[in-house]
């Protein structure tokens, strides 16, 4: 499996083409789960673990990964699946990088890596309620039958284990600019309800009003509706924060669509994503984002909004 993942960096060409690759696996169950390959550093056979007394119930322990101590989370327990006997083979650990941190997820067997389109990724049904740990679902033909693949909301899993602080540092607030943000609207686009909550709670501290959409297509339709009504998009919102990975349309394609529409091409766009790696800066330049912020950094969110406001003051 490691050999399959060695070429992850070469797959960055998929980004911006509204495509992604999913690493699919099981949790000692019939269901198939998946996460985006871009967030995977490596898949390893379950190594020895050191249990930490008093740690979160979903934390299996700590492993030595390439000379560093890395926490390993039991994915099955983290997404509230009923307890089950451990895989006699010991299972595997997916080493991932989210929000500038490295962690492992204990899983069962790895099935495959599949190249697919974001247009084939669908939000979970509304009847699933609010307590599920999925960002999306898709379908995959496996062993002669169509299977539903459940894509895990890893940000929600991590937020359930790690407490994220949304407080803004006093030193980042600017006396001349921050008060001007009050009452301004921003559009945040993210398929993770956890991520939207974090961004909203951060920006509301400086008086910004938040409009939310769950994927790039929803956001694009909103922007287009304003333009079709003869409204100036930049009068409606100060800027847009968008995730990269989303069902229907990813943040890169959303940005490209906005830049290609002269009615909204000057909208300030910040890519705010848990994806890590140097490829992000190259993709920001390719599709035309104004800024890139890796999640979750409250101070940088506010500083970016202030930067946009400073630009407008100079234009006036």
C-alpha cells in the first residue's frame, strides 16, 4: 500500500479538475468508508502502541512514526460504531495530516484507491440527522455489486477529540480596520458543519455576518443569482472563504468559475483547507485564489478579512 501512495504528489494534477482520489477501507464491518488520498501520508500495518492513561476513549495510544510520537485514533470508536472484536490480523493505521497535525487512524482492511469526480460525491441524506460523522457518500462497484461508500468527516472526528480554541488574539486586531468589519457579510463554503461552526464563531467576534453554503455548486449558484439580479457581488459580500474538498464542486473549480465570470471575477477568495502540502500554493496560483490558509487558525482568518478591508479602504 505504501508504494501506491508514493506517487501522491504527482496526483496534484487532479486538483482543479474537480476530481479526487479516495482511499477506501473497512472497519471490521461490511460498510465501506473512505478519506481523500491527499490527506494520507502513508498506510502501515498496526505497530505497537503505548496507551496513555486518562486519554480520550477513542485514542488507541501513541506510536513511533519516523522518529516522532503520533497519536492513533480508533476510527470505529470515533464515529460511534458499536464495539466489535479486533481484527485478528491487527488491522492497519492510516497516517494522515489534517490542520497542520499528524495523526493515525486505526482501521481494518484497505480495499483500494479510486479516482473519481466530485460530481459523483453526494451529501449525506438529510434524514441522517446531525450526529453522523460523514461529509458525503458515493458509490463504488466492488466484487460485482454496487456499494455505498461513506466518506468520513475527519474534521468532526478530530474536533470531538481535540478542543479547538476560536478565541482571537488581541494583538491581531487593528484599531483602524477591525471596527469597519462590523456588519459586513462573508460567504463561507465548507461541507463540514464542524468547520463552518469554527469559522462562523471566529468571524462573528469581529462583527462579521456569515452566509453559509455546503459545497461549491451551492455557492456558485448563490453568486450567480446575485449577478443575474443585477447586484454587484462585491457589494453583497466582503469576501469568500472556501474549503478545497467538497461534494458536487470543489473549491478550486469554484474559484476558477468565479474568475471566469466578469460579473464576479474580482471577488476576494481565500482557500481555507485542512489539506497540507506545498502543492496548495501552486494550486492557489493556478486557479486564482487571493490567499491560502490551512485550518484551523482563527487569527489568520481575521487577519485575512482585515487585509481585504484595507484593500477596499485604499480603493476608496
